[in-house]
């Protein structure tokens, strides 16, 4: 699920709404295997207009004192799932330590300004 805050329009300008995208599926996966749920694709079009007060209202010349913009933003969200069967406290601790080291490595690379590598399954 991916939820985005969307600003209100017109009379509802002060009452933002949310845009919710979700995916549901049922799969059978081996312990420790990674699977991908298809991407949630979002396409946002933003129209903007700015103008200089008063000068933009002058007939014919007013167009020199205003501008408009059009921005399109496309996002793809992929969901990666890796299930683990954890039946002992030792497995819980091992998994915790592995994920902790992985996150510390990501944090260190981000601090150094390096690209984040593909996650390990």
C-alpha cells in the first residue's frame, strides 16, 4: 500500500485528501527466497501558473509578465518480500544481527554519498 497526501481543490483547499494505491496477492514462496509483487505505478501531472500582480493584467503585454508550467512525475514502487521461517530464538538473533549489519552498511554508504547497492535476498 502506498498513500500520498493530495492538496484540496477549490472550496476544499484547506481539506487535503489522500490517494491510496495498494496491491493484493497470494503466493507460495520457499523459506528465504525473494519474490517481487508487480510495481505500483503512479503518474502525476502538476499545472502551475505565476504572474506579476497588475502588470500581468495589461492587455497584450500582460503575457510578458506571466508564466505557466507543466510537470509530469512518474513513480514505480516495487514490493520485494523475503519470508523466513523462524522457529528458534537462535534464528531470531541471527536474522536480527544480519539485518542490523545490512542497515548499518546502507547508513555508512549514505553518509559517504555512495550509491546504495541492490539489497541482499
